[in-house]
């Protein structure tokens, strides 16, 4: 798209979206802020389609017909602001081609997903392009400002650039399960944090431990403090140790990224496990946290001190770690209903771990 295209873009928008009018200044600003995301398609009689898109924050769609002033310094989604096709451009495959091109652009900029608001009964079209509706109470008022049938939709993008060791975490821990159990030991050096965790969550609440390892020493501490525990770990050997030590609790050999237990917990912990996930997977985990958190639930996890990947070593093999930055974790917590209670970067009293403690907001 060029500045010279703007009058034709506005004319097509008025024709295709008469119920959602936007000033030409809106299109001009989006083009100025992010030219790569603004495309047009020329037909025999002139411009027959356009798309306007740019990096933005997930679950925070801009108001209709509003200027942005600037793009956020920390973006978490590639937002499709508008797509319009004249009748002669429909059914040609042009829309799917440009959406795929934008997906490639989003991947290159490191964004984990694309998102948009579907109106005019277009949700079915976007679903065919790989988008799924996102249901979140925080979006309700924003969607009503568009139309009764408006749907916020997103499409995850698999990044290809993460370090290869990110795919070996589960296998590594299974290969070295018994050695890890011995090395981890029974001393709870993080006791202070788990005491804080217990003070935040409802008294006597059930706990979901994601990446529970062998149950020592974290699960033991929580169980002995009177909490019913459900533990999830990708290593069958480690889960076997949990079952032998604590047979009255619930233990699941599985991937924390795919947990769907259809119940809520008063506490959720991903201690020294969450930071083994890629940044993409970490972002998606916040939906899992939210779906399993009861009212007032405590959430605690460990991250890195800043955005990026860090490759350590265990038993002579590469051990993957990754982190988002502080601002994005704060945004993700807020967007999924949590309020941060405490955040300490590289806590010297806890082996240099960076820890997040949050609480699910009421309502």
C-alpha cells in the first residue's frame, strides 16, 4: 500500500464495511506506523482488496476508528485491523495468500500469534484460515462496541527459530530421572516462597503442581502442610516415584502444555519447570493457568530475568531455558485474570531464581 492508495482504500472500506466507518486518517496512520502490514490488490478496474495489520498486544484490540499514536514497544500478537475484498476479488484465493504472507512476516518478527475481530458474520471465513474464537470476559465490552456478532479470534504461529534443545526437555528428564531425583534431594531451599504461596491461596486449597518432578521436596512440603495435590510431569519414571511416595495423591504422566482437567485449584505452581518452555509455549500456558484457577487462587512460577533463551547443561546434555520480559509477563497475568503479588529477579536467598507470585482476581 502507498499513500496514493488511501482514497481508494477508504472508498472500498465504505462500500464493504458501511456499519463500521473509519476515517481515512486511521488508514494513513496504520500505513505510516507499519508499512509491511498494509497491502492492496489491484484488479482490472482498480483496487479490489486491501489488508491493514500491525504488531499489537494480545487481548487488547484497539477501539474502532481510533488513532494509535504509536505501536507498543512490547507486542505479543500480529493484529489484523481490517481486510476488505470487493466482490470480484472473492473466491480467488487472494485473501488466504496474503494472510499466509502476513503469518510469515509475523514469525520473522518473533510474534507467537495473529489476532483480529471478526464482524459481519465472517467468523467462519477466519476459522478456515486457522483462527479460533477466544472467549475472555475482559473482551466483552470491547466487542460490544463493534457489533453483537463480533468475535475476537487468534491463530498461533509456530516459530522455527527456537534452539533445538527446546524439543528435548521431556526426553532428557526421562533419561536421567533417577539421577535427577538424587541430585534434587529433599532439602526445600525455596521454603520461604512456598510459605508465601500458601498465604496467598485459600486455606487448605487443592494444588496443581505442573512439572512436579519426583515429588521431592516441593510436593512433600505441600502434602504435609495439608493440601491435596495433583502433579503433572512428562517423565513417566518421575511420576512413578511420586506414586510410590505419595499414593493417596493424583499423579499424571503428561505434558503440562496440554493439561485440561475440567476442575479448579486454589493453588497452581510451575516451579523450575515453566522456564523450560519456549516463549511461545509460555504465552499459551497462561490460558491453562486461568482455566484451572479457582477464585483467589495463587499462581507461582519461575522465569528468567529477561527475554531470551539460555542453554545450560545437565549430565553432559544441553538443557533449555527461556523467558519473556517482565512487561509481557505482567500483561499476560492481567489479561488472564491474575494480579501480581510479588516478583523478585534473581533472588539471592533462593539460589538466584527469578520468581513470580500472583493471585486470581475475584469475579
